C-alpha cells in the first residue's frame, strides 16, 4: 500500500474510532494523559501494520486488539505503578450532562477491578463485543472469558454493596 | 426485564454517561498524521503488487458462501470431482512431512539456567509469519520466578510482541502452572517479507526471590495490610498475581507494583537470562519434502509449503491461472481428498493472498490453521476451491 493511501486509511479509521479507542485506553490505564499517548502509539502501529491486516476480524476488532496490546505495553514500561485505592470523579473527563451518582459509583467500581476483569467488561459493554470476539482478541477460551465476566460481576456487586452498607 | 438485562443495561449506560466527556476532547488526528510522515522517509518501497487485504476478503467471502450454501456434501457434489470430469484435477501425491525432521526448515532451540528453561520449536517460517511453540518451565515450583520478556527480534529488528502473548508474570502463580506454554504466531515487519534467512532471538529474564514467597490474595478491598505486615515480619517475599513484584511501604501504608526490573528495595532476588536463537531459511520452501504439480484446463499449481507442526497446519499454494480463467477461481477451503470440508468447515484459517508478478502472475495463497494438529487430519487432505460455475477443484496431499 502506498504511503499516501496508508495515510488516507489512517485518517479514515481515526475519524471513525478515535474517541471510541481513547475511551478504551482511558478505562485501561485510568489516566487521561497516558491514554492519549497510548492512543497515538496505537494509531501509529496500525499505520505500520495495515498490510498485515488480513480481514479475519472486523476492522474495529483489529484496531481494538492493537490498542489493548499497546495499553499492556504501557503498563509494562512504567517502573512503578501506584495502586490507586479509588477513582475520584474528578479524574474522569467532564461529561455533559453530569452522570448521576449511581452511574458514577459503578464507574468507580469498574475502574477498580483488576485489569484482567476490567478488560472483559470494557470489551463487552463499551466495545460491544461478544464472548467469542473477546476470546479471540485476548487469546483466551470463551470459557475463560465467561469466568472473568462472572468474577467481575461478583466484584462489582461486592464493591457496590460495600458502599451501600457504608452509607447506611 | 430480567436482572441480567437490567445489569447489562446499567453497565452500558455507565460507560455512555461517564465517558461522554471524552467525545468533547480535541482530536489528535493532525498530530498523528504528521508523525507518519517521518516514518515514510525511511521505509523501502514494496517489491510486489500486493492485493492481500482485498483478496483475503474475497477468499473469506467465498468460504462463507460455500459453507452457507450447503453445497458441500450434497448428492450432486461428488460428480464435480470425478476423474475425467472437466473440473477434476490430476491428483498427484505430495508428501506432507510431520515434525519436519526430513528438512532444515524446522528448528528447535532451548536454553536452561538454574531451575528454569525456555524452549522454542518446532518453528515454521512461511515468508511472512513465524510460528512456533514456546514453553517456559520453572522446575522449582515451590519457589516462583518473575518472568519478563526482554527481546523478541528478527534480524535485529524488534517484532511486534502481540504475537507472543507473554505477559510479565509470576510462574507459577494462582493462575499459571509451573509450565507456561503458548503458540506464538508473529507477522514479520513488511520489509522482511520473503527474506531468505531469518534469525530470531528471544530473551527472557527471570527473578527468583531468595526468601520464601507468599502470594497475597487480592479482593475488591485490595490487600489485607495486617496479613502483609505479618508475612513480611515472618520473612516472606510478597507477590500478587498479575501485578508484578509487590512492595509494601509501611510508612505510607501503600502498595506499589513493580513492573520492570526489580531493585534492592524489593528484596534480594536471583536473576537469570534465557536466550533462544532460531535460524530459519525460507521462505518455507524447505518444508516440502517433494515438489509436485497439478494441472487442468484452468490452472497449474503447486504447494510451496505443506507442513503440520505443533503450531498448526501450514499450506501455501502457488497457482497460475490459464488464459481468462482467473475470474473463475475463488478462495479455498480445507477438505479431505474427496472435497468434503474437514469437520464440516468449522476450521478458520489465517489467510493471506498475494499476486506474485515475478512468478508469471502466480497467485499465492497462504493458509495456517493454528488449531489443527496431525491427529485431526485424515490420510488425504486438500485445499479445494469452488469455482464460480459450480465446479470444484481439489489439490490433494497425502499425509504421512
């Protein structure tokens, strides 16, 4: 593929998926600035890899796979990663209208999930992928995906019930 | 509405509402496009007119149409492959080598250190893709090691690690056994496609704590600091699954995750390096023990690669369409020697297609089925192609 064509392709996929993929990076890395860096790196990887995209998966799934792997690389490259105990609503980009409290609590609980469980929740609900697609993307069996989803639901439930008890 | 549906709806709404602020952020599109210009100046021009993406889509569509159309296995179907039939192909037996001992294209490499070993192989290189099984073993399972992939390169260039799927991790941990094994399939950088000699290097670093290890269990509340303090006092080295080397700072009462190399603050660890080298010749022609050809009124063809290894079944077919028959020839599906799809056509291959002008307009179809091993194959297999006019071409291979 000629460079000009590749740039056109890149421009096209950025127009289609930039914001969507930034959300993936943000939920994965829990830091907007890091997420923007990871997104840029992902699109540059996609630009270099257009020729190796062979159409087995949808374009969006292919791009999501690159984004997820880039986020993993970002996690690896940091010397230390501070385990955040909680995600403050202030760390989220400002939404209009602002989300209600119940949704904010759930978002905070999702962000605190272990990354293995967070990524399946993210891919299922934010990216709209089914278990088979998630399994293919994460190189897992569909059973392992279901197991992680079950774990995530349990952890979210515990987390939200804990908050309710605390408020009472 | 069921509880599960309510839950699903709530989670979707949460993502929609809480992340909607991202939609209003300025786009980085212009910056990213500008960065691509720097990369362009150093890249070589492609050698071939490659129509891989479009052709692969056609192939997949064709496979889909064949699978859905129900033509496979119908009563009329065998007529199309009867010897002497205008659609039949001269079936020339080609030996499919298992394990690759007969040729030099399959390589195995192993490295060992104190209580740990890393092995790659058998490896296959088909001109674009490297594939091999990678196995790491910690023979002292009672003392976990922390593993980190430092290098995965071909001819000195780093390969995209997406193909290796080796997360930095403890082995064993609650989730991994003392043996970690995976099938690696990595696409080479474009500049290396069809290179004759490929030197692959894999470097893994391991860190084994000198103290006994205690694996902390993580809950939604995080880690229990009382347990952590007690275990540290008892002389344990604390770890946690999936989070690298754990470090607890009693002054701040905070946990830290060490993702890269450990330092003195993490406690004493013993380091080992495991290095593998694979020298592969190719692209893939050595894998076939004999070269055979097929010919009929539509085309001539031959297999460049036919191998079944631990990392899957590899078939690369080089096809020269005759005269104006090129449009009739569509994609292929894996069948037995009679043209019936294996396992009802459930196998999904990785596929790429390229037009090789240097080879008199040959079309090269490269297939890999990662889930297929020798035990899954009948005595004869074939890449078979449904023609647009309803005919079927088969290219049978004898499996040893």
